[in-house]
C-alpha cells in the first residue's frame, strides 16, 4: 500500500512486530484514516468499532466515519469475513473503490446513579446485565418509553443489536435477526419465571432497567468492558447516533456465514 502512495498507520501493539515502524494509538489512527483494517477476530473488530464510534460522535457527524474491513486470523467470524488467503485480492478491490458496505446499528448506554449519568458507552453487539462473581439472582424492572414492561428475576438480561444476535443472545435462546434490520432484542438469561421469553423491540425507543436487588451486579459492553452496578442504578439504553460501516466480502454472503458457523445441514458426526 505504501508503494501506491497510501499512508499506513499501525497501532501500538501491531508496531511491535515491525520494529522499523511507528506505533499510534487507536484514537490517532481513526482521526487520520479513510479505511480501518482490523486483523484478528470479531472481538478485535468490536473494540475498533467503539473507537470509530467515539470519533464519529466527537466530530458531531461533520464527516463520515471510516469503514472497517475485518481480516480474520482464526476461524471464520461473523464480522471478520475476509480470510488471510483473500486479503490481497480484496484489498486491491477496496483500494480501487470496488466494494460493498453495510451500516450496522449501535446502542448507547448510560448508567444513572442518584440522578446523575456516571458512564456512557456505545456498543455494536450487546449490553449485558448479570451477576458478577456471586451466583445469585438479579432483580430489576424494565420500562420502554416510561411504560412498565416487566419485573425480571434471574441470572440477567441481554440487550442485543441485530449484529450481536448471533453472539451471547443466540446462546441464551434469543433469535437470529438479519444484521441490517433495525431493532433491539431483549433476551432474559435463565429467568426465574419460565414464561419470560425474548422480545424484539423498536430501535427508536428508550429502555430503562432499574436494578432492584443484587450483589456484585455488573453491566458489560460487547463482552469486553464492564461497570459495577448497585441497587437503585438506572441503565438507559437507546439507539446510538453512531453507526458502524463494515466492508463486506464480495465473495461471501450472510447466509453462507450462518451455514458455516452454525453447521446448518451438516450431517457429519464426530
């Protein structure tokens, strides 16, 4: 890429593998980049998406956020679609302007304690409220646009985007939702009342979760960043003004990835 006159910025961790290069913070890279290239797995891409979202919000939408191209270094991912064997072919097409993008909904979460916002996060996959180190039930009330939805007692609850529907949400019995759809999926985790079931809610809504009881309750963002909660805390979840733009593989579609990852139609036995 440098031979084509393209400036390449490596993050601090990546620059350690190439001693002759200069490392940059992820925030510095996003400020300069027209394209963010992520090498790793889905978790690496989720972390990059949050950095890009923060930059987009700082800019107050004055400029479009750089698209993200995920190169998978392990097993095929839902987000990092491009394999290492395809990287040069795909990069050539992308640099020539021949590529497709998908815009993915993100969620914004605020933690409100004693009437004051103490934390704000933007996520691409999910927001999870559950018990921390102690195996006890969590009790909370859920509201949508100030309307009471339900009181829930259980191991926790997942609020997922369509993109995150194939992650923790799926493991907890939630539905798979096509990633370009708009909506918020609410999936209880091992509810005490077995009649509680996942709900697909409008994306243009405000969800509020009031923590009523629970020791060591935490809220986790994209499975990577967590924040401790106490009884009386209010967690507000809305659609984020930021969106993630992904460059998708021209040689692989979403259903092909689902078939491969979930082994649909696989009759083999170990």
